C-alpha cells in the first residue's frame, strides 16, 4: 500500500495545528494500521530520551508510541545558532531540504498515512531557504490550512498566506477553522462557505474555543517559570482557569476567588499564605483554589512555611517581582504536554464529533515519488 499524506499548515502561531495533528493521528489510527508523523522544521528544541526533537514532535511520539521513529520526526531542529550557521555557510544550503525529504521518504515506507505538521505561517523557514509552502510542494503533500477566529480574521489571514502556497505550487485543499465561538459556529461557517464558494478550498469547522484546552496546568506553569511545583503532586495536571493577584485584604481575596484560581501572593503576605493554606483542605474552597505562586526575594517566615508545607497546597516560589510574575503568567499561551491527560482525552473525544476524517482522508492522495529539489 502506498502511503497517503497530508500537510497541516496554519495562518500563524497558536491556531491549533498541534491539536489538529493530534486529532488526525487519533482518527487515522482507527482506519490505518500504520500512522506516522513528521514536523519538518522544528523551532522548539526538546530532548526526548537523548534524541533532539521539536517539542510538538516529541509530544506526538510520547502520546502515540512512536519512539522508533523519533530520529525521523524532526529532521531539521532550529536550535540556538542554527540560522547564523546556515547564513554563514557553515551548513550547506541543500542540507535542510535533503534532510526533510530523506526523513519523509523513510516514514512513507513505514506507514500507510503520514501527517506532516508545518511551523507557524506559510513563510516560516524562509531564513534557511525552505519555508512551509516550499516543503509542502517538495513533499507533494496536499495542504490543510488551519485558521482561528471569526469571519473577517479568518478570511484576512488565509488570503495573506494563500499567495505564497500558490506561488510555490502547493495545493491548499481545505481551510479548517479552529477555536470557533460555540454560539456563532454555524453562522461563522456559513459566511465562510459563501466567501470560499467557487474557490478551490473546502471550508470545515474544527474545535470550538475551550477553556479546558486553552488554559494552562500547574505543571505547564512550573515549566514556564522553570521552577519546581511544591505540595500536592497529584494536582500537577490541574487546569488553571483564573489567575488572581492577592493585593486586597485576605478576606476580600478569598471572597472573590473564582473557579480553579491560581493565586499570586507576595512572600511577605503571611496572613494570606496561611489563610489560603488552611482553606485548601476544605472541599468547597479546593474547587476554587488551585494553588499559589509566591513571588519576592524575601523568604516566607518559618511558621508560615511550616503551615504552607503541612497543608500540601501546590505552590511555586519565585524570586522575581509580583508584577513580573503576573505579566509572565497572563501573557503565556498554553501548549499541550504529554502529562495533560484531561486535555488529550478531550481532544480525542471531540475530534470524533467535529472532524470528518473521511473528507480529510479523501484530500490526502497517493503522491508520486519525492523530488529532492524545490520546483
């Protein structure tokens, strides 16, 4: 059987490409015995059992047991200094594309269906001579372009990216609209159908916007701050729906807690630290209070630290200012990790309801043999 393949592109960052790739892996494995994954250009370096990989490729490998393919799943990882070496001529100009096509060819030989995930918008990779549009063409892979937002923002973003794919001769078959507002889903897709009617791209809806998928876990924030999560380790995968600054009185802060709140309170606020620690073990408050981030260069007092540790409330101690920590956490865009079992299960279950794999499968054609040079 000749391997079928599809290229997952996007109009920009944070559109949900990896969520779509994870979903398609799940759906494809229901139909095909062998399903593979490759991220040709990996901008986020990650070490998985000693193998240098892109973070998204490592995630897919961990979830779907693709450990044997790890060396092929990230043929070009743009680590520190890579682009400067390329531009300086220390890396041959042909190397990135040759590595990508070689890895893709090997994965095609091993699989019946191959998912190829791009990086960012269509032009990402141009600095090393091989962008997403060129890769899709070189790999002879039909393209699904993921976009997120409302009617105008989707159309604008797609129209900005399409010309590059057309210029390179890559075939964009579908616009897959992600992070839809649930109550406007049908209306949004209806207007997009009207705009793309008569064009060469199908329009389909993907995931509705979900706080569960969008918001970070305690483990995610621990990784973001590069600091250990103390306290209840069973809560590492708890999803944070609200971040609150503990600037008011302790009573006021507690009274205004919302669902699954991460409370930021400076290390000098002993009364708030003690109150939060005591309330964490009351079920009604544990639903609201997910944990603490304690910024400040001053150490927590000895008695407060004792109460904090005895309560087992999850907390992260940060030697930075409260303002710095609050800004960092609020601006963070959460990414799925292999620890996020609740999110992964939700993605798989939702994918079966919102994605028509048969339509996507019909777009993924049996492609001719890979070329080694971009047209």
